[in-house]
C-alpha cells in the first residue's frame, strides 16, 4: 500500500469548501465535549458515556429505518439512556450495573434496526464510525443548537456541579440538590453524546467526551486551566480529524481518535517529566536541609 492510497491532497481546497458544515460542527462538538468531559472525569462516568452512546446509536438507527431525522433519533435515544442512568443510578455501583445492562441492549437494538434498513450501506456504517460528507444545513443548525444549549446549561450549573462532582457528601450536607444536579448533568451529557454520534460514530464517541479532559487533567489541576485545556484538546482533535479525513480515504473517526490519543500520550509524558523534576527538587531540598 502506498502513501497516496491513504492521503491525497489533490483538489484539497475545493473539498475543504464543501466540508465547511462538518468543520463547524466538529469545532462546536470538540469544545463543548471537552468542557463536559471535565465533569465526566470528576464524576467517574466514562463508562456511562459509552452506555448513552449505545442507546443513541439505537435511536439513530431507528430513525434511519423509519425515514426520520437521524439527529433527532439519536437525541431521543441518548436522552432516554441519560434519564435512566441519572434516575436509577444515584450510586456508582448501581450506575455501572445499569450502564452494563443498557449497553448490550442498545447495541443489539441498533444492529437490529440497521439490519432491517434496506438503504445505502454507507448510512448504516456511518452510525458506528462517523461521517463528514452529509452534515446538511438543517443538521448543522440542529447540532449548533444542541451544543449551545449544553454550553449554556453547563455555565448555569458550573459551580454547584463542580462542588457536587468533587465532594458530593459535603455538597449534600450544604443543602445542594445533588440528585437534581445529577439528572440535569445527565441530560446535558445525553444531548452532547447524541450530537457527537452524528460526527464520530457511536463506538468512538469517548474520544471527544473523555480523552481531551483526561489529557487536560494530566497536566493541570486548576479550576480554569483544566476546562480551557480540555476544550482546546477537543477542538484540535475534532477539527484536526476532519481536516485529515478530507484528504484521506478512511472514515473520520480513526483520525479524530488518533489525534486525541496522541494528545493524551504527550500530556502523560509531560506530567511524568514534571513529577520527576519535582521529586528531584524535593530530594535535593531534603538533602540540603539534612546537611544543615
């Protein structure tokens, strides 16, 4: 296999203009996905993201089968999953068991629907691995609206949600409506998962909603720096993946996930070197104090 079989930059400028909707959608999802991913990591809910994406996939597959809006079907499936997890999974152990039940059910239901679908096979494949060529103006408008709603929702509940995520016992003791916050967060998470499934696919949605935040938390612990870095990493992963996919012959998801994973690896290396340097300085300070 030659390099030209994977990448071809012939007519790249013309293709770039055709993919404007996809780039805008990816940018919005990358930023909002990175921000909400901070709370996903703080609340230890990476597994829940995957569970929501499976029911979102089932909803999108049902919409594809019955001729409805894929974005709307994906949103309905994700919201149903988010409500089930939020209402029934107040405790981590219950939440994990519920997610474990929902994942195979959603995946099996989605496979059933796409097996019954008699249209283009590319439409079925894109639900699992994402796509870059069919983000129409109505789809883009829907994705932007969803991203904006999630962003505004996060801003409104940011401080109490952060308190509840980092110290739920103290938050409950202070009188915060922790259960209500959990349900609101799950609804916001479900909405952005549904939007992300349309771009990156159901199987790899965590590359935008988990990995950027995990990378940011490796190199910083600041209340401002972490979300800013997570949003930046999500933006670079999503838009960078789209830009590479335009010139490539593969689906968009491998490019987005690869960029996201490389960012995470770099952050791990940076964190390891920083920790090693701090330990060396601490050892030197200890030796100097002992010598005196």
